[in-house]
C-alpha cells in the first residue's frame, strides 16, 4: 500500500483499455494504471477472473467486458463500447496465446489461433482505437510483444512469428499515426512469473527442467515480476514518454543481449 501511495498519478482523468487484463502482465498493468488514476476497462475471455480483477482494481470507474480476441468484429466493438462513454486515452494489448510445436508438427488451426490473438487482434484493436486516441491529448497505443519477437527459439514457431509481427506492426502504426498525435510503442518482456509462463513449462512434459533451462538464459539470474513489466508499460503510456513512438523497449533481464 505504501508503495502504491508513492507512485505518481500520471493517469488521473484518463481512460484506458487493457486486453488480457484479468491475469498476469495484463492484470499488473491494469492495476498500475488504476493506481495512477486511470479508469480502466479490462477485456478478457475468463469470466471469473475478469469479475475478480475489476472488483479489486483500486479507484473507481472500472469496467470489465468478456471478449474473444479471435473474433475481429467483437474486438472492434469492444473498443468502440469502451470509448463511447468519455473517449479513450490509452490502449494496451497484453493478451496472448501460445502453443508449442515446429512447423511440420503444428496443426493449421493452432497456427491461425495464435496469430489471431497475438497479431491479428492487435490490428483490429489499432483500427478501432486510433480514431479515438487521436482525439485524446497524448493518446497512446502499447502492444506487448516478447523478447521472442526479437530472437528465435526452438519449438514455438507460431508464437515467435506472431510476436515478431507485433514488433514491426508497431513501427508501421507509429509512422502512420504520428501526425494524428497518437504514439504507438512496443514492450518486449522476457520470461515473467505468470500463469502463462507456467503453462509454457508444463506443456514440455518436464516443467522443472524447462524452468531451469529458461532461467539459465537470463543474465540477471531470475525471471521478471509482473509489476516490473507494468512499470515499463506505464512509462511508455505516460506523458513522460511524450517524445517516444515506434520504439521497442526490452525488459528481459538481459536475455537478448547475449
């Protein structure tokens, strides 16, 4: 509580939308923006987690909406609905999907499922959000990619392809909409202590070994915390980053420096 009291209120009076905001990094970002004064709309596909997340966000004016990001029409409608009452100042796409597999082993529907949530949804979100963000003073769009959007890895071809696409989508969106006053940036977290990371270890069949291998690739010798990633996200969405657009901020404990 004391730490929350010491955080500057950079988002007072601002309206934010966070996808995947009911768990993991998305939830940490939703909490951080709420602590700093934002009214947050959380979009997530888990009804139970969504209800708890919205109820426990500090401050007032928060809302939740069930959303399957694989549905492009519903994704655009969710943004329009969130912006209908008071506009939109910040949108963060944090929801993600991952399946393991090489190209020969991956089913076509697995490939398309990962791409639809991680990359195509980012396109739909941007298409719906940019006109509203352009009417805001300092509108910010933040796409959460991954350090694996910058380097390859084995056995995760769909995820790495989708996150690499997010990185370059960010650059193009930033160029297209700089004149509109909309800043678009990308945040690439490294392995972070979340249920998403635990599921990735579990699907290998030997979670302890997978965890040890992943940990060995992080020069700082530990995984990230969701609040650390949220701090970076809040900075990129805040007025303190007013001259930053088209950038990729890496918060990975040194993973891609090797």
